C-alpha cells in the first residue's frame, strides 16, 4: 500500500513547484465535487462543461493558437467532470497516467498518447487498432508502469515516482476494488496530481465509493468524455473534428440495423473461461443496464438480439455447460475480450475456445459452430478509436447482408470499410 514518504514539507516534488510557479492550479470546486448532482444515468448540465480561458483571442473569437495542440498564450484550461468537480490548469498536462485503457484511447484520439507514463494496469489498453491508422503511434503498453499490483492494491510509491501532471482516472474504482484509502486518494491529489475521470464502463456495483462528495454521480457518455478531456488539453478543434466523424458514423450504423426478425441472435461468451478452467461457459448479458455506459456500447448501438435473454436472473452473466449452450443455440458466438485473448501470455485463447466447441459432440451441434459464426469480440475499455473499429467489426459479424461480410481481424479492404481511416488518422495526428 502507501509507503512512508517522510515529512511532506521536505517532499518538494515537481508538483509543488508547478503550483508555486503557476503550473497546475486546482480549481476550488475540486475537493467539493460537483454541484447539483443528478441521479445515475442522467446528465447534469453542470457536469458536461469544459472551457478554455484565454486572455486573448485570434481576432475571430477563437482562442489564440487554437490550431497548436495544447499551447496556451497566457490563458488557462478548465473542465468539469463529476465526481471531482472543476479543474483548472495553467497549461495542458504533458504527462499522465490512465486507468484500464478507456481514457488512454480518448487521449490518443486527441493527439496525446505520447504523454502516457503509467496506468493502473497497462495490459488492458488495446493498441492494435492503431496499426491500421497511418501515422498514429502510442506507447507500448507493456513498457508502461502499472500502479496497481497483482493483489489488487494501489502502489502510492509508484505514483510518486511517475510524478504525472494528471491522473486521467476516477479514483473510486481504486477505492472500491484496488485497496486505495480515501485519505490516500486525497494525498495523491494534493502531492502528486489532480484526478480527472469518471468510471462509466458499466453499472457501478453495490458498495461503490462516491469520493470526494459522498454522493452518487452521473454516468457520462463517450462524446461527453471526449469534450471534457479536450477542454483540459486545449484540443477543442480536434474534438469537434473527431465528433463530426464519430457521431454520424454511429448514427448511420444504428439507422441501418435490420428489423428484429432479420437479426441473428448473439451469445457473448467470455473469451478466456470455459469448462477446462471454470465450471462451464461464461455468457455475458450484452445489454447495458445504463444507457450511457461504454463497455458494451457497440452491442447497444447494433440493437442485438440476445440468445440468452431471460437467463441472467438479475446478474450480468450466467454460466452454462455444453447442454446449456445448445438449449439456447445462438446464431452467432462472439468471444468477449477476443482481441486481447488472441495473444494472451503467449497463448491464443480464442483458437482454443473454437477447438473446444468444434471437437465436442454437443458443442459441434450449435448453429454458430456449424455455420462457422464464431468471432473475435472487442475490449470493453473502448474510447472513440477502439469503439469505431469494434462497432464496424461487430456490425459485419452480426449483419453481413447489410454491412458486408467479416473476413477476419485486420483483413478489410478499403471498399469494405465503414468509416474513413485516413480522415480519422488525420484528426489524431493533426494532418487533417
């Protein structure tokens, strides 16, 4: 857990110098949290704001140097995000640590991947899709320093050593799951860097921490998240361009989903666990209980028909044997986290899942197995880049008559692609 860092008055960190010298200035609303909290699932307009406060403008009402990513000319950068409230910086963060991949993808989309110095667990930042975008680069996750341990603890000493300008993460999952104490979250905020994040991957579990305000805070949609980070990093123009590509793409996909009678049923199967290493096959509910959550966003946008609807009994997943799989007999099986488990600790777990089903006397009778409709699924830690690729991938897997067949990971020709890779790459790199 937290190490002994000695007398705080003697611990003159770079963060302390920045505060004294006009670097990072934490807004008065930070400790107080957000005002006018709304109930989970509803967005309070006070929590979606983000503004660049420049003392000068470019003559047309736009901020001076707006085209220069992250450059301030005597101004400041302010954004508001529950649960931490308002944050004001004199300059955009040059270094940051993330959580489990979501914020990292958002910041990559905004052109700031190179600022990553660590993450709660870098293994969950999937960077494979960046290979399909010319000029887009990101740190190798394996080379980033994790600040959580295998025992699900939070290592304060590592965070002090990393000394980032920003913690692009919600502290509450660390408090709820990774052993961080509230006094330690406050210590990090005061001595290392401000927190700035909102955990909205899925419905928050019972017993979820609500630090610092002590009240439930709203979920945020993916576009809201993009806008908030853009304000803090001075990337409003890049954010606008990104959303002008992202939102019409999602709307077009949603408008083209076939009628329910023409949709194939889906089983979202855990890509790692099976009867060999667990008591059966773990099937996830692909339906999001909270509309704004982004962990299963592609399945919500594609309005999937869940083959196991009614089987979960209020839980997020159900475990079945081969007979249970055949009872519900999905048209399509998608292996959740499949893109990660194609190469996990030196093993292709998705290949193994396929073999287990194809070689089993009951598994081989499944409609999805007979028709070879067994597919790699996405990661739930998806920002805008990953979500665009995964929405395209899933659309083709489920509805090939409408969106075209899915030839396999990374094998789409330009004519088969559903969004403009060149335009997306240009937005990210600044070459648009």
